[in-house]
C-alpha cells in the first residue's frame, strides 16, 4: 500500500524538478521509474502468458490513466482507515428486462425495488434556483464589486445551507460513501484547473515559489493552494473548496451532535468564530483563515441538517421569524459597527456579521417551499438553471479568469466604448466557451456520459419537502475573491 501512495508525490516532484531543478536529471529519474514499471509489468504478463503488445500503451497511461487511478487509491485508503466495507459497484438485476427492450412493468419494478414506501428521486427546483441565483450573484459581484450585494443575497450562506441539507441526506445512506462521493464530485474539476494553471505559474515568474509540499494542496485542498501574483484572481477563490471539503469531512460528527443537541450544534460554530475573531490566536495565518471560514458558515451548514430532518418545517412560524430577524439584526448591526479597514461594510470582510446575517437569511429561505411550476413554463430560464447546476464547479473555478480576460479581449474589439456592460458581455462569452470546453469533467466526476451541455431533465416542478430526495448536482460553488484574510469578493 505504501508504494502506490507515493505515486502522486512522484508526479508532483517530477513536475517541480522539471521546472526548478536539473531537467536532465529529472527526465532520467522519470524514465527510470517508467522502466521499473515496465519491468514489473513484463514479469506479470509473462507469468500470466499474456502478449506483451498491450504494454505499448504504458507510457501514455502515465499522463491520463495514472491520475484517474488516484481516485481509486484514495477511496481504498479511506475505506481501509475507517474499517468499512467497500461494496461492489454492480447493477441491480430484477430479471424483468427483455432483449432489446424493457419488459412491461420493468420500470415499476425498478421504482419499487427499494420497497413500497420508497419515494421517487426528484430534483428540488427551489434548491436548483437558489443555487443558480447564488452563482449569478457571485459573478455579478466580482464584475461590479459593491458592498450592498452581500446584504441583498448572501450567496455563501445559502450555498453552504443547501450543501448541508444534501449532505445530511447522503450520510443517512452511509457516512463513508457520502464523503467519498462528495470528494469525487469536487476534486476532478480542481485537478483540471491545476493541470493548466500550476505549470503556467511555475514556468512564468513566481517570486515566492512554494515548497513542493505546499503544491500538494492543489491535489487535496485542505488549505488554500498557493498561487503566483498574476494568477491570484483564480487561485484565491479556492478558499470555498477548502471550506466545503472540511465541512464534508466534519459532517458525520456534526450531524451526530446536531441530532442530540440541535440548538448547541447551531451555536457552536458561532461561538468558535467569536473566539477566533476576538481572542488572540495561536494558530498560523493559513490555519486561522481556514478555521474562520469553516466557523463562519458552519451554522448555515447545520441549518441545512435541520431542513433535511424537517425541523424547520415543524418549528412554529412565529418562532422561526423571531430567530431569523434576530440573527439578521445582529449580523447587520455588527457589520455597521465593526467595518473592515479594507472592505468597509462588505459582509465578506466581516466574518461575524457574515455568519449571523447569513444564518438569518437561510432560515427564511429554507423554510420556504414555493411552487416552481412557473419555471418549467419559462423554458430559457429553466434551461439556464439546469446548466448552471450541472456546471457549477466549472463556473465557479473559472469565472474570475473570464472576468480578468474580458478586459484584454474586450480592448481588442473596442468594447471600452460600451463601458463595463460591454466587458461584462465579453466575460460571459469567455465563461461560456470555458464551460463548453471543460464542463464535461463534471459529467465524468458524477459518473454521467460526457456532454458539452447537460440534457434536459424531467424534474419536479415543486420544491421538495424537507425530508424529500433531491439529487441535485453539488457542490455548487459561488464564492468570493479569497480567504477571510483577503480582499472582499462576494
């Protein structure tokens, strides 16, 4: 098990050595490792009396297949460390299918295989719409950074609340599969970004080049990955992935605590945040930044648990409105009386204000369950919501690059005559091209056939009940420009 675990490190060291160390020595070392793999493969093929011509693909596999195997390695390692069993990934067989066509009633058998009480899997279009609005608001904010947008729609809190609700449903079906599935959905798009951005940062000027160990955060983002100054608009938005990943890893423990002590569970992240913000910290800046981000949105994540369990629905409306207004008031008053020295009254620069205000906002949104039949009738808008949900990770990771590039591209075509609106149109066009080029990675991560754009799904036109099933794509990632110690950007 130890040697396979070194494979990602060997790849990273090879890239680092090629750019910063002696290239000849690095290439010789890489070829030596390839030769060792080829030797062991030849021995294995000879023992099994297999033809050796299949080994001709071995060099090519080092660049594609090898990296895909890291997913299998991570899943196996997590399973071994947790002591759980890894199930076989096989189709359920009902014995009702006829060759070339489905037998009459096969759909009914499949739908009822889980038992008469099983509910059909439907998409919660209310959640989908909230996620699409959050992504759109983030894109607009980064293009037109005004502080009042953070009060009109605190996108980060909304997205973490949705993530918490969906995570609670998944944990009920198994904690380890829930964590591995979320990681599998989150990381491939990041790896594609890293494969394009990290070599470019290493090749061009990077005044404070990080140690190779720091580059590992581009593989498993337990801390904000490092980036060069010119790539900062792209690299700093990765704080959201870091926070999301930590909340996913902590979710089994948080859900266990919430179901035994609901109110203390919601208050715990707020108390930790107040302590981190008001008491001198012994943590280093990078660790403190991650801790502040997790604590800021931890309460919203746990309110998502309450939505999934139906607690918000059972709570008297008067009590819920009182809690929401109180939380909104605390957040707004704190923000107005504790403006940031660099962000003013922007909630994204004021973690305590952000935490309380977002909590009150999501209490109201998650209690609501409006009928969404109107969305199906507005077909262009319905299609846009579907695409934004299916390509959320790609949109989030690349939208700041599109904004940075729109000024260079726009000047070539004289867009400056139209002002910021013209540049905004160019940024949207660039982002659309990126989504078409790279969005299929999210399909593969979700184990769907790769497509330029997602197909038109048949979805529920009403918001799902608090305990309903909602297999909406996640994580959906709106964001801000950087971690809690950076400039405001949401």
